[in-house]
């Protein structure tokens, strides 16, 4: 487990000190007390240590592998199921897909299917083409 580093100032105070250091040449921040506002000067070594620590934390966070959520995994499986069930040259409505394809759960709504098809369509990967005839949307595999 990582060791927790405690600094005698908050992140906002450290950033204020950095801003003041750039503007005035002194690493200070304002600390509000009962009696008013107190100007506190931060040791530059502590400020550098704090900044290096934050950079290290941000690097760890950005380098961490991103894992799909369970819902995203389910959506990916459903999209692969849609593509596997569609035949080249045949057009489908969302209603057709819900009744014909076995990749959907019984509670899957037409709105969810439409959103998944959008991700596979022109706005997404381009694997599916959407056409509209007399106000009805049809979907087919892109050729």
C-alpha cells in the first residue's frame, strides 16, 4: 500500500502559493482566521516536494489501465451480437431486431438499441448504415 504524504497546507493553498511565487517572487497564501486574514509563507522546498508528489500521483492515475464497466462490457457484447445476426443486403428495423435477434435481454428497450446502433453507425464505427423511408428507420450492414 502507498505511503500517505501529509503536507502542512492544502492543495488550494499550495496552488495559491505557486501563483503568488510567479507574480511576486514569494510563495505565500492567505489563511483566513477568526481575527482576519493571515499571510503564510511556504518553504520553497516543501512546495517543490508537494508539486512533485502531485505530478507523481497524476502520472499514476493517467497510466492506470482503463477497465470497462460491466454495463459497457454488456453493450460491447450486444453490439457484436447485432453485427453477427445481421445479414449483408438485408434491412432491419429496431423492432425486427428486438424480435429476431437473440443478443438482447427481454427488458432491452428500443431506445437502447437505437443508441447502440448509433455507436455502430456513421457517428461511430461506420459498420451499420441507417436509411429512412416514409419516416421509418432501417439499418443494414455497411458494404
